[in-house]
C-alpha cells in the first residue's frame, strides 16, 4: 500500500518483479496488456486505485479462449461490458490518437458481434476468442489514450459499494453515452466526439453508409438493449442512494473525468448517477 498512488507515501520501487506469464480466464479488464493493477478497500472510507509500474507488464501473454469457456454468463456479460466501455471511452477520449483509435475500432467491431453470443452461447469458441481480443486490446487503448466518465465514476462507486467493476460499467454505459451526445449536441456541435460516436455506431452496425444521426441512434439503441438483455443491475441494488451522489462526484477519478470528450457539470453527472438508482 505504501506504493499506491493517492494512498501511499509516494515510495518508488526500483527492483525486479517476480517473472510472470498472464493467462486471462475472463475477457474484461485487459489488465494483461497494461502496467496497471487495481487495489481496493471497500467501505465508508474505502478507495479503489490504480497501481502502475513498468514491471507489472507480463513477460508473456497467452490469450487462449478455451480458458474462458467455463466463465458463467453473468460474469461474461459484466466483464464484456467493462471491455466494451474501455474501448468506447478510450476511442472517445480527449487523449486518443490515430493509433489507439484504430485499435479501439477493431475491438469495438469484434465485441459488438461477439458479446451477445459469448453471453448467451458460452461454448462458442469464436465469440470467446473475439472477446479475448477485444478485452486485451482495451488494455492497450486505455493505457495509451485514457478513459471517460464511466470509469471516472467507477472508482468511487467500487470503493464505497461492493459492486463489481464490470457491472458498474455495464450499468452506466448507455446513460453516459446518451449524456455525452446530448451535451455535445447542445453545447459543442463541432466536437469531434459526435463524429466518433457515429463512426462507432457504423462499425457496430457494419453499415458504413449509415448517416451520423442514424449511426449514433444505432449505438445508443444497442447499448440500451444490452443493458437490459444482460441484466445489468441498478446502482441502488448495491446500496447507492441519492444522498451518496455528492460524495461520488467529489471522489470521481480526475483522470477519467478529464479525458471525457466534453466537460460535464456536477448537475449532469448527478443526473447520470440518479438515472441508474
Ligand atoms: Fe474498466
């Protein structure tokens, strides 16, 4: 804990690591392709912080979809929603680059088709492989481009309430995308994020002739249908109430909020959380 950012005393580790080979058995965080680990203490004075160090990059990564075949449907759904959120948020991030965009869009294309199959037909090896690719790619894009408001809020929600990270992402993703799009349309109609949401929608629909308005609607419709189809719980199922909103906003991860494609007011963020209570 002494080494943990925002928690420890800034101690820097300079030694070697225990050599390790990463073999993910879920398709979600993409932790195997980043130098991040996440440590948390859950409760009233809890925290959930990234622990980053170059030596946390594995020596070897083995992506074997057979290792994910026995992952239960609910865990597949929550982890998959985390991976998809990471891809979409890093694609929309203010710190995105052409290189991370191309990786993110490749992951979005595969996950859009594979996620429902992996959730509903867990023995489909092709869908499992596509989700493993998408999650591993999301680790690369989040580490190099950053994330957005969903992950900004996922830190305090996961710190104060025993809600699994993937469920937090899956619960908030649709409403967060809708809020970003509406805020850009009303305040920043020239924001390139509007085009990017449309581009992501075209990739998800596999219809490159779709116009921007229809493509953004396709994206929102898909995210909304996944939220119910995959039974993503409300935040209130884990005890979040309206009274907790100010504390969640005050402790949102600054990195996630700053990379969001548009600056959201506290009132807008409050509305986002409230919509999932
Ligand atoms: Fe995540």
